[in-house]
């Protein structure tokens, strides 16, 4: 088994306090960061690279090319392949996409997917199905997916994913639960999921980690991050 730390974080296009954002990410010491609302427009690659550099990570894939989702990784990860996926566009809605990759960390081969689902209920439910189909087609035994689902755990899209994957917070809650809003957290709309066979050591908003302050969490972006610590089998 290999211990892997996965952070999911909606960073609101880095429009808030980017120094606070970098401190939060760095304090989590993640191997993989599943980002939503990465910069998508003017000089978006440079902005995302700057964030990665400030946190000791590298840009793996995504950003503008995936309509917002992105993946960062540390140097433990060996990249096998990446693919940015644009989802069908519903007139009047925002373009959505997935950032995906297959990596190896310490002998474990892992499929990775970052998502930001629609604000519209029916479209969101369809996108949940596309997420599961995408993971199933990656050709890996073990995979993690995470992101901003724009829905509580009782909602149909969230439930659709959780019926097939492990909802890491529900399996092993650690830290705080709610990810929205940053000032008065009262909803869990961000999550990390893992395929069966991965051991969930802990998952939640990392409020008690050394180096993380409430001031930085509130200043970094409008969501709170979700950190999952996972034991992934080696093959």
C-alpha cells in the first residue's frame, strides 16, 4: 500500500488572496491537487504555473483546456498520460469539463479526475454519469475523483457517484465537514471519491493541520478545501 494525499479545492480563478491560497495548499502537503475554477483566460497557464511553483508542485493537466478543472502533482508522481475532456454544452449554461490523468506514485497506478459539475440539476446528474463512465474507461483498477459538485450528499448527482465510489468523508471523516461558504460553512458540496479497494485513512476540511489558519482559509478563495489521505494498493 502507498499513502497518497489528495486535495480538492475550488480556487475561484485565483481572484482572492493567492499567498493565502498557496499557504493552505502547501500546509496540506498533497501529492495530488484536484483544482476547480483554475484560471481560464488571459495568461491562464502562467497563473497556474505560478501557483504550482509557490506550493512546490507542478501542473499536470487542465485549466483553460478543461474549462476550469486542473490537476497539480508533486514530484513523487510519474505521469503515464493526461487528457482534458470538454463535456457537452447546454445552451445558456457554462462549459464544463474534466481534467484527467493516470499517474504512478510509489508503485501504485492511479486514475485521477477533477470535476466541477453544473449548477443545473438535470445537467449535473448527466455529468455525474459521464464522470463514472470516464473513470471506468481509464483502464486502471484504482482511481480518485474530486471536485465541486454544486450539490449536497443527498442530491441525485452526488448520490449517483457515491453509489459507485467511496465518498471519502462518509467513510472516514477527519477535520471539518462543510465546504461552503467559507465564512459560515453549512453545506458539503465539495468531495473526494475513491474506487473500492482504496483504504480511506481520513478525509475532510483540514482545519487542524499545522500551518493552516482560519484567516488564510477565509482569504484564499470562496470554498474550503477537502483533503483525503488514502492507502492505495501496489500492483
